[in-house]
C-alpha cells in the first residue's frame, strides 16, 4: 500500500511547531501517555511510524524489526508497560546503520550515557538495567494501540520535550497546515500582548471580569 505524501519539509515544520501546537491543531485524541518522556534533553523525532510489539521482558521483535524497518522511520514499541532494558547501545548502533530516525517505547531502555553521546532520540516510559530474553515476537510492522493511541505503519510521530503525538497518516498534512495557521495566530497574539493587550481581551473572555 502506497504511503500518503507528507509535505517535503514536514520534519522542519514539525520541529518549529512542536507537539503541543500540532496536538491542538489535529482535533484528535493523538497524545500518548505523558509518562513516556525523552531520555535526554533536546531529543526530537518527526518521522513515519514503524510499529511493533514486544512480550514483557522480551525484545526479539526489535531485532526482527531491524531487518524490516523502512529507512527514516521511527520505531513505536509496545511492551504492555513492562519496564526492562529492551533497548541499549547495541540496538542503537544497529538502528543508526538501518537509517532509523528514533525510538518511542512504552517500556524501558538502558545504556543512557551512550544514547546521549550518540544523540539518538529515544522516548521511553522508564530506564532499567534489567536485560531481556529473546523468545517471542507478538507483532512486527502491524497496527496496534500504543499507550492509548492507535498507531499504524506510516503514521506521523512527533516527539519532543512536551510529549509524543501520533497523527494518522491521512490527517498529517492537514494538521501541519492547521498547526502553521495556529502558530501564525499566536504570533500575532504575542505581539499584541507586548503592546499591552490582555489575554482576556484577546481570547474574548472579558465577561469574566465581572463574573469571577
């Protein structure tokens, strides 16, 4: 199935707009669990999703994904919220060689110093020294529900210090356009604020001056 096109500058546009603006512009329940956070400050991802599911404490699906993931994709990994060291420096090096754009995992990672040094963007629920087995792979490259949000191959993932959103591929271009319009409007609002206008005026909330 052919991927729906994104704007050619979608990554730069997503970085400029940020996950919060795009979330508001999407009008969709696209924000994943806020407990999934960047492993190092400044980490950023804007890429197509490649979803996979790991059994609790088992990272075989990740190793299989390294041979199947399209270049430029972000791995979106479900673990049922089980915290273990599914990912570390070895898989990071493999991912870089495979052209993987980053990792978003509903579980744990380790070798954090190496991830920071390599500047490989990782968003995870936790950090754990505990290793994993390699005995099962529930799904690789198939849609599933990730931390409260559906994810399918080719969806747009945007992750930054505010959080992680997953936009259905059919809504990505629209959301980027509406996000830009929202950002332009906020720029005008901030200019008005510097000129002495109030947020109550600009947001049509002046009636509350006498009601609250």
